[in-house]
C-alpha cells in the first residue's frame, strides 16, 4: 500500500500561457523592428488597419515557417510589401532580402495571403512610409535599381521637408548616390575601411542589418546632408530652403577617407551641380502654395531675375492676398517697387502709400497713375509704370494747316529781324557769329552761364532777377530773352520761364541743360 498523504501535486505547465508569452515576445520583436518614424508617418485613420495587417501577416508567416528568423531587414520588407502600392508586385521590386534570407516560398506565401485577403483593394493601404519617398512617386518612375533602393533603406532617415516634394527629393537622391559611386570609383577609402565594405555588401545584397555601426550610419547621414545642401543652393532662398551649415559634416567625411581621397572628395563636390530645371522649381513652388506654405520668397527671387515681360506674367498669375510679397517689393529698386505701389493702392489708398508714391514716380504722372489704378494688370500697364520714373513728355499735335501757318509766321519773323540788322562786312565777326550759332552752350558769356547755373540750383525771386538784369545794364525780360536765345539750339524751345513771382528753368528741360553745361 502506497502512502500518498505527503505527496505534493505536480505543477503542470500551462501551454496556453507559454504560447501567449511567446506570442507577446514575437509581437514586440516585429513591432520594434520597424523604426518609430515609420509608424509616426502613418495618418491616424490608417494606423490601426496597417498595424493589424502587419501583425497578422507576420503571424501567418511565423506559423507557416516556424524556423524563419524575423530579422529587421525581413520585417521592413514585409511591412513595405503590405502597405505600399500594387506597383511593388512588379518583379523590378523583388525585395532581395525576402528572397535571400527567407526564400522564394516565403515570398509566394506573402503574395498568396495578400491576394487571398484582397487587402490591396483598400485604398487605405496605398501609401508609402519610406522617409526618402513618402509619396511613392520616385519608385513609380523606376529610375532606381534594387541595389540603390537597399542603400537608401539602410541610410538613416533625414527629417527634411524637401523630401515631401518628389521633384526636389529626386535630385537630392541622385546626387547622394552619385557621390557614393564616385568615392568608390576613385578608391577614396582606406583598404580596410568598414564603411567601404558595408556599402559594397549592401550593393551586392549581402548586408542584413544584423550589426549596427555608428560610424557607418553617421558617414551616410553626413553625405546625405551635403547632397541636400547642393540642391538647396539652387533653390530660391527662403526659410524652408536656406543653406545649411555643413563644415563639420564635410570634415567628418574626410576623416574617413585617405588623404588623396579627401582631395578627390573636394574635387567631386566642386563639380557637383543640381540639375534643377525651371519647371522643377515652379512645380515645387506650386506644391508649397497648395499646402498653404509661404511662397513669397520664391516669387521675389523670380521677379528679381526676370525681364519686364516675364515680371508682368508672373504678377498676373499670382493668387490673391500677396500683401507680404508686395511689402517686400517696396524695399526693392524702382521697377519692382512701382509694382507693389500699384497693387497695394488698388486695395487701399492709405496716406503712407500715397506719400511713398510721391517719392517714387515723377509728379507729372500723378493723374495718369490714378487712371491706371482702374485698369486690369497686363504688360501694357507695367510698361506705363516703368515710364513714370522720368518726367512726362509733352505731346504737341498740330494739323497740316496749323503747321503751315506756324512756319509762315516764323519766316515772317526772321525777315522782320533781318531787316533791322546791319550788314556785317568784317569776315572775322561773321566767323565768330557762325561759331556762336554752332555752340550748344555759349562759353564766352560767363555772366549768363553763371546765372543759368544758379537757376538750376533753385528758382530766383523776380526782384532778385531784376537786380541781376540791372547789373547787366538791361531789363528782366530782355535778359530772359537773351538766355532763351543762347539755349534755343539745345532744346528748340525756351528754357527760362517767369512763373508768378519766380524765374526758373523749365523743369522739363533741367536735365538737358545740366548735361549740356557738363559737356562744355
């Protein structure tokens, strides 16, 4: 007889609990293999669906292939394969890590699961979570090889808003990949460089994310920043596109190269220029405008570089509410400032703007400017605004009869004057008279010239002018006539006028008289 009174019950292991624990460990492992920035890139309305799909697919593969090790590389490819667009099923995008590490059977199982559950028909999953191509547009263009895709996937993420714009991101990536190719080509790395070995391993599909290396990651990070800066240099300056400081990064890159390789690197950088076209920049600006981003720095840069015809077109294509741009244009030169005054005064005729207008355009154009405000902006309006910097030219319109009558009166006046002039017999006097008639500004009558110079500086009261005439032993009107006669050949008109209590040079001819006096 067996005594069982002192026997303790044997603890039976709960397989269900053990399985649950394993499932939790597996769940945490596959979730952590996806970088945090990828999960954050998913919008809230899609987050739960993507997460559930990814976990279910990993569980399905784990149950079907228990011996398969879910490395970080495999998890990333499964995740992208799940949530990305259908174009990833093109053989061009056969992800080598899934084939090389997991085998073709795993790839076929993933495809079967996706096709069986019909998940790709749901548009919620049609987006790209990769940092270098958040819209998926670059991979749709098929300009990257699978090796280049692997290299970009291993590159540490760069938190730059420029990658949200495919046209700009493409140029950054092209420069980045070109720099790596050139460094390998010129053998810039030391013979035993870990960075060189890892880059070649990635390109040859032999690198599986199993070991992390901070120097390798930093090298790629610095090189990507330098590549981005090359593109930033060709973009219009703004808060979004300002050139970044890169001296420390370039120095760190050179420290990983041979001395000769560092010299090659400087040479390669000096040769690098982004191939941004005007269309790329315009597309970039349009995308910013659609997102509500400030685009006035880009438009300001375009206006500075454009010719008058292009400026008129750029201003005509602008959307409403460009007050910030117009305020910046007020600080520019005349041909840009007058655009801002025109646009702002169309909106509100404030005293400050009117005061600035009086210091910008010539006073003879004030009325014409007011009439111009009622017209729609076009090339002709801009051409008129450009003319307002100079005095408005007088347009005299005469009919043929009026012109003939004026000519007859002029000839009669000449005959009358000649009848009172004595005949000159001295040839010397005749030659001096001929010289006087040909001279633009008389040189021998210094008193008249000095008087004209003073009148150019400021108008003269009529009383002071009478004193000047008396000093010349003549009358005021006679002195005015003498000056006008001497300068008639210059402008074919009278340059000196008596306006009320002042005697002054006609404002319209001031520049002509100054130029003539300067030449003589």
